[in-house]
């Protein structure tokens, strides 16, 4: 399905289904991860993203809860050899993760080393399939690229076989700006768009959704608790 079709009503704004509860942040503890998962279940959120270092403990505890685990590869810079990224991907697969957020080496693209950039993408897609990962989502930090570069990158990802691209705001540590929302809303390639950012309110989530974003990975997952009060206001 194309993105334009999604904007025309095929998608319904359901906060608990849009949000991915993120436990990926500096200094996060295993006890914090358990809290993220507990809160996600409490609010009807079924997708959680946790650091790969805690996948083993979390996968055991969350068995049969219905929570869908995801993780991030080479977070937050993407500046690791492809071999190490594939080790992370293999580890994720071994713990039952089906989706990963993948940080490519954006420096190659910015340095006009497009062949090297595309080669990494190819190796990641092929390697992920070999280890059983069903969905790999490349992440682009929006403050590192221009609007033109963002469009070109989206096209490269699509050509390389990715059907989803994630736009991140400062490693997911800040809100999307109005300018960034406008840019996201004008991306025309036939790919699914997700975001990694902060949310100040349910209104922020709705703004992202109205600009074509279909999943939001955020540490502000408790914003879904505003849904009930919004409906009764």
C-alpha cells in the first residue's frame, strides 16, 4: 500500500497501536526495562524496544505476554563495522526479535561514498534474512541531512529492499520540529514511515500520524494514558 492511500483513511488513529514503548536511553537499567514492559501491557501497547544487552532477560520474563520485542542495531551512530552489526542482528534473532531498528553508516553517504553506503545496506538485508529477521528498519537522524538528502536516502532505502524507514529526532531524545513534520508529510516514496522521538502530548502523536507516520518509538509511551481523558473531556 502506498503512503498516499494511508493518508486517505486506510489507517485509524489508535495511540496504543501506533506507539512502540522504548527503553533505549543512556543509563537504562534492567529494572527500567521491566517497568517499560509492565507499563506497555497496562496501557494496551504491544510493541516494546529494548537494548540488545537486556534481550536475554526480557525474552524469558515476557514469554507468553504477547509483547512484541524489537531492538536497535548500532545505536546511536551507526559507526560500527558491518560484521559487528550482523552479530547484533544474529543475537536479536536468537532471542526471538523479529524487528530491528538499524543505524547505517550515514557518514559514507554524506561523504559521497554511495557505493559503500549501498553495499552496507545490501549486506544487512541479505544477512538479516539468513538469521531470520523479518523486518529491518533503517534509521536516519533528521538533523544530519537536508530535505533533499532525506528524499534521496528514502529512495535508496526503497531500492535496497527496505519497506520501512525511520526518521529520528536527535537519537529520539527530542520532539519533531514543525519543519521536520512538514518534510515527513511530503515524502512520496512507497515506503512505510516511522519515527523515533519524544512526545509532549497526545497531540504530538496525532500530528505525526497526520503527516504519514504509522509507528512512533518513544520513551514517552505513557502519553497513551491521555487517551481516556481526551475522550471524556
